[in-house]
């Protein structure tokens, strides 16, 4: 029987479902929509570089803007040097972070070159120094998000996972893919779940969960304490509520989903909360995923991609919705 919550230090995550950090996607607008449906036990920011974080103005920074409804909210740090940690962690505490997550899984060339993400995961001594420093600076619940490593090497994976627990982490998010595996490849839920045998902090599995049936399969193959969901949250922001009501007894509103209404709500949140020059890129990124709700969704994504302004994008989207009434995949 699956537990209906897990604990990250003093934070109870209930239901045991976490929004994955996603650059350009897990900002205030999407988090607000997800919170409206409910069922997500812990929201996330996107990765926030420790060095620039301290200079960001939380009232206008698209990375830090948030509303009261977006809670509990975990902030993800991208860091590679112990000396950058103290001011960044202090900042996150001031911002009201419910938890701090360290990015150890991003393999983007720019991130690797900066010695962060996977590059930090691979450099044992620097990894120890950075993780120790975060643990020393804060009593907030502290997690890390990792991949499985460069190759399916059980020994090495076990060594690193145990190391993180020994250094004082409160929970571990595991994206069930090797370092260079693409997001389209089937996830290795069973391999990731081996971590459950080696450590006693909660293990939350991520990767390739797009439906209730994926959620069930992932839990049974991995034995995880909880699930972390990324892209599907931008396709179906109600996915947490669906999974939580079916698997964890969460009371969800069974109302039919109004996709155009949801899209316009997202649009309006961008307009009301984000500086003008920060809106259109975020609308395009969201549309790329949301369009998957329609069989001809690529037409919606391509139309919005070409738009030169928010108004233009909205009109093109409305045109698409009108032409495609009744074709939704929900
Ligand atoms: C657009 C995009 C941005 C991402 N940004 C981040 C990030 O900032 N930090 C991070 O740890 N992972 C990031 N990821 C990886 C996701 O958190 C997640 O591990 C990945 O999408 C697999 O989960 P999914 O199959 O549920 O989407 C990003 C993924 C996408 C698609």
C-alpha cells in the first residue's frame, strides 16, 4: 500500500507528488494553474544560478515572482562553488522557500562548463564541499535532483547516492535516465528504484510520467516514496489532481476541462504578473507542451511560435481552438 505522504525534513509532502523544476516553464503562471487543480504536494521553481540569484529583484524577476497560492514551493539552486552558497541560501530563506533543491542532473553544455549540474555530480570533492556548505547554511529541508550517471553502473550509483544521504540530504529526486539519454527514451524506473534499498531518506522518481497508468507502473517498478512530474504538468496541469485522487484519496473536482479557458487563464497570468518582454517566450514554451492535448496540436504550437506579440499569439490560438472544438484528447 502506497503511503499518502513523505517527509523532507520537517516538511510533509502530501499527496506525494512533486512538480519537476523546468526552465522557462515552472514559473508563477503555471504553478498557479496547477495549484488551482490541487493534488501537487510540492511545487518547484526552475533552476536558479546561485551567483545571479542574489542580484534578482523578486518583484520583477520572472524567476522569483510568486503569489501566495503557490505553496509549498521548493527553490532549485544551480551551484558549483562552495563560496557562492551562503548568500544564495540566505536569499532563499528570505524569499520563504519551503525547501532547497540542488541541481545535480542538468547536462546542458553551458551548465557543464560552469561546473554545475552533472559536472558537479561527477566531481566528488567539489560535490562534497558544495553539499556540506548548503547543509551547514540552512535547516530548511534539503534535496538534490540527480540522473543515473554516465552508464548503468550500479556500484558508482550506490556510492554517490549513499554519499548524499551521509552528507545530510533529506530526500532525493531521481530522473530515471542516464546523463546523456534524451527525454524521449523510455525511463529506467526499476534501476532508479534500487536507491530505495541503499538509503533511508525518501526517494522520488521522475521521468516519463504522463498518465495515471504511467504513475502506477513507475511506483510498482521502482518502489518510490513519491513521483516527480515535469512536462506532463504543462500538457495537463490537472495531472496531479487526477493521480492524487485515484491513488492517494485526494478529493478532486471532476469538472470537465475547458482547454481554451485554461489557455486564456495562463495568458492572463503572464500579462498580469510578468514584465512585458518576459511574456511571449513563456507563452510559446507552454504552448509547445499544451498543444499535445489536440491531434493537430503541432499547428497550434507552430502558429504561436511564429507570433510576434502576445495579442497576435492569443488570436492565433483562439482561431485554432475554434476550428478544433471537440477534438481534445482529454
Ligand atoms: C523545458 C525543460 C526545462 C527543464 N529545466 C530543468 C531545470 O531547470 N532543472 C532540472 O533539474 N531539470 C530540468 N528539466 C528536467 C525536468 O525536471 C525532468 O527531469 C524531465 O523533464 C523529465 O521528466 P518528465 O518526463 O516528467 O518531463 C527540464 C526539462 C524541460 C523539458
